[in-house]
C-alpha cells in the first residue's frame, strides 16, 4: 500500500491535455508540409482528409494553443501565483550536484522541492516555444496583411524560426519529455488522475515530501492505493517503447535534414 499525492488540479490537467493535443496535431500536420515528397507525408496528409483539411487543422490547432497559453498565464497569475516555479540559485546548485552525481563524483543525489530544474526548464521552454510558434505562425498565415506592419524580411525570417522552433520543441517533447516522464514511469497517468505515487514523491521531490508529511491533514495527501504490475502493463510498455523509438528515429531524421538545409542555404 502507498500514499498518493495530489500533483495537478483539474484545471491544470485540462490545460495540459489541450496543450499537448494541439501540439501533436501541429506536429502531425506541420512536418508533412516541410517534407511533401516523402511517403509518410502523403500518408499523413491523406489521413486527415487531404491538404485543405491539413491546413485547417494546423491553423486552428495553433489558435487553440495560443488561447490555452494565454488562459494559463492569466488564470494562474490571478488564482495563486507559485513563485517556486521561477529559477533560483538552488537550481544552479542542484544542476551542479546532479552532474557530479551522474559522473560518480558524489554519492548524493540533489534534493529537489516541488519543481526540479529540469521541470522548470521544460515549463518555460514550452512557454517560450508557444510564443515563438504563435507569433511566427500568425505572420505566415496572413503574410500580406503582416507585411503592412512588418518589413518583408521579418515575414521571411518567421518561416525559418517557425521551422527551427518546431524541430526543437518536437525533440524536447517527443524525446526529452517522453523519456523523463513516461518511459521510465510507465504507465504514468498523473496527467489524468492528477496524483503521483509516494515512491515518486519521495525520490523526485524529497523536500516537498518531507514538508507534506509533517502535515498529513493537508489535501496534498489523497488516498491509499495498491499498485500492481500486470502482464497488460508490461505489454503496454513494450508497445510504448517501440512507438517511442520510432518517433525518436523520425525526429532525428527530420532534424538532420533541416540542419543540412539550413547549412546549405545560409552558410554555403
């Protein structure tokens, strides 16, 4: 038996689901446009009902992502700002200690609070990416209207930034985030339930764990559960691993070709 700890509110879970759903739709409908001659591009475009539907899904998924991002900032500033999400000097010390731990220069793993330095990096990276992708996407959607307010060079550069940020964000999410939060914790359903296990709380957020356990009356402690691993879970992890590796190979292939294109176009 183990305790469960509340990690995400219902509002945060809905925001997260909308954000990652629009992100996946944007990636799914965006990369085929960058590589129109590839066999997988034709299949992906056909799967959404053709090029016109691809464009429609891409544009309105982008608008929804912008809306969710704006809502997230406004709601959480008004509701109850969490200043512990901001970077501080302890994050730098934790990073240094984690590097020492990985290279076996220390036997002590850094003790994190509610947010690790890596989680903060992912959080603000997603915010930065949403701003870049949203702004450049709007310029590319209405280029002639945009040129009434911006020089033509800005609109042209927006295309470059949009592509590179799409590749960077996809690498961060499909490889980095999936590996950290889902591959090693399969099945991680905290994004659905809002709860994490006592083991995860104790290992990844020991400072917060100690603080919460000093006051068990808090609503951070949810209930007890009996966690059992089954053959179905093991099969699910195997399938997830195959899909994860396929996505990694696909993203590395895309990154390589975008890099080659950039070098050929702008350096050679």
